[in-house]
């Protein structure tokens, strides 16, 4: 294996934060559990989730469909309550949506009757956001549209945009709010392979330029290998962090695909194992 690739130790040895959160960390998830009640009865979707993300990191959360990736992201985002455990942002416990956290989903969910610039503006005028002056609003919108390459499309309506452009507009809507942490749930899952590659590079540029931190959910191992500083593999029933790997190969990773082959095979094998264990 290439010396730049360091598979990390198994979960028991990873030094999870318990009593006192790591105050230097951007995000700490400490012993999180989440239950759902369904027609078939209650079930535990997440149990004993420990996760620490340092400032500037891109952490990819990989796992089979149904293992609880989206549930974990929406719990961290404060969209649903945890049933046990704590979530800390910059060392402060959070229990509700926080303006320092930006969300990006697979669907752009733009309002069709608003132009691109007005869709971006809407994200800046939510009730829990600080009220911005008109020039500040204008400059935030312009900067965000420039970051995603849509500066010439500010007056376009969503139906005039391709899938990739719509997702760019959705990213602009989120980054205009200057989030510290980006939570992304399969953000490029609906795009064709070439557009997805373009969007992945765009995202890396935005994260570097804005000094953001990102937790990105994907079921695409290659996406995780291209983007992540770390890859966390989730198992299911209940959802847990099963293993993690640090990836130290430099960006752009497209130039290091040969170096990543051994790690890809290792993660693929681990993914097959967790799926075999939990497939009924
Ligand atoms: N609000 C909910 N109520 C009940 N069950 C849910 C809810 N959300 C998700 N689930 C179930 O929890 C499991 C994990 O779902 P999800 O978090 O969407 O997984 P993933 O994103 O990894 O595919 C699935 O079995 C799903 O059907
Ligand atoms: Mg999901």
C-alpha cells in the first residue's frame, strides 16, 4: 500500500470523546442514538455514534442504503431530536437548527417562481438569520453565484437551468449564509457522471476558498475517495460507524487514482462484509 494512505485503527481504539467534548473540534457527536416508531413497531436506526470532525476536514460518510446516513445528518442538523447523546458545534451543545450549519441535499429544491438570485436571497432572509443591509445582501449573493459559476444566470428561473446548474444554485443558496459546517446528503446523486465530477471539483474549490468543513454522505465509494480526508463506513441495524480510513493522497485525487486502488479494494471489501452481515 502507498505510504500516503493510512487506514486507521478499528473503532475501539479511536479515542472517542465521551465526558468532555474536544473543544478544538468543529463538530463532536457523542454517543448518539435515534429511534423511530413505525407501523411494525419501534426500531433503533442509530446507536452509539461517535464522530469528531476537525476544522477544514472533509469527512465522507459511506454506507449501504438504509443504514441511517440521512438520519444521522438530519439529527446533526437539528431537524429531528436525538434520543440519546449530544452534538457539539465549536464545543457548544446544539439541539436545534443552527445558522452555522448549511445543508445541501440531492434535490436542489429551488422555488420555481423565483429567479436564481432571489432563491439565493431567500436563504439569507430566514427568520433566525441576522438581518442584512441591502448592499451586504447583494454582495453575499454575488459572491456566492460567482463561487459556483452562475454569475451570468442570476436572473434565470429554475426551469431554464440544467440539473448541474440547479445544484450549483442550491449550493450558492447555502454558502451565501457563510456556514462553518456543510452537511451534504448525496448532493450529486442525481447528476450524470461527468457533471458529478465537475461538481465535486467545484465543491473542493469552495471548501478550500471559504475554509469550510464538510460532512458528506454518499453511497459512492469513488466519490468518497476523490473528496474525503477521511472515510467513515457505517454498518446498519442499527447504524454505527464501523470503520474509518484517513486519506492523505493530495488533491487533485484524479491524478492519484493508482495510489488509491489498494485502499479502494480494502474499503470495498469492508463494505461488502457489513452488507453481508446485515442483509436479511
Ligand atoms: N422519519 C422516519 N420514520 C420512520 N422510519 C424512518 C424515518 N426516516 C428513515 N426511516 C428508516 O430508517 C432507516 C434508515 O433510513 P435513512 O436514514 O434514510 O438511511 P440512508 O440514508 O442510509 O439510506 C430506513 O429503514 C428508513 O426506512
Ligand atoms: Mg439517505
